[in-house]
């Protein structure tokens, strides 16, 4: 279920509410496309975590010495964004691995983001994410290039 609203408390891009039997996304209208894709990225991530072992090695794709901050608390210091800029879609992606993957997913679906995936670090993360999604959804043998695979340097299909 998706609810479009005027705004979401604390200026969040979207809110995902998981309950028995499904998920509800609350998305502010002002940036509905990003909010929907970001929320969808979270939902896909949940499926992948339950149906693939690929994410067990996600931290190995991050730069040496990097650790997620594991909080949305604005007072918690983020790692140096300049030092890690080529490995993350944005600073918010440095907070949690699931946030990192959801933001990669959303950015990969939207047009005009070729520049984000030009570097090796995000290209590796995108490739890893796309392979895990294919495995989790039984799409390993699909010859179709899926929307979130559009920026892969080497297609999986």
C-alpha cells in the first residue's frame, strides 16, 4: 500500500511500515518518484536479505576503514564525505547498509544518473546488488536488462 501525503515528519523522503502480511509506504508528494523508488529499494532489500546470501559480503565493497554510523541522529558524526564520496550515492547512504542499498537502487532506476556509477566503487556495489536481486527473485536466467541494471558496465543479462 502506498500513501501520498503533503509531508512526512522530520523531512524524511519516505517511511516504510512493515507489518504482518505486507508493507505500507508513506511518501511526500513533493518528491514522489524518488520516495517511491527509495521505499521500493527498502522492500527489495528485505526480500534479498531473506532469499540470498550475497549481502553477507556487502561491507567488503566499502572503502578500507569505512564503517556505517547505524543511526539517523543528526548529531552523530558521519565519516568524511569527501574521503568516501565515490563509494556512496550521498551522505545518507553512509548511515546503514540497507540505506546504502536502497539509495543505490533508487538512483539506478532514475534517468540521468550515469555519473554516479562511473566509478569503480559504486559500479561494484551496483553489480553486487543487481546479482543479489536476480537471485532473490529467481531472475538468474532472465535475458532482460532490468531497470536498475541500466548503468551496469557489464550487463548481467
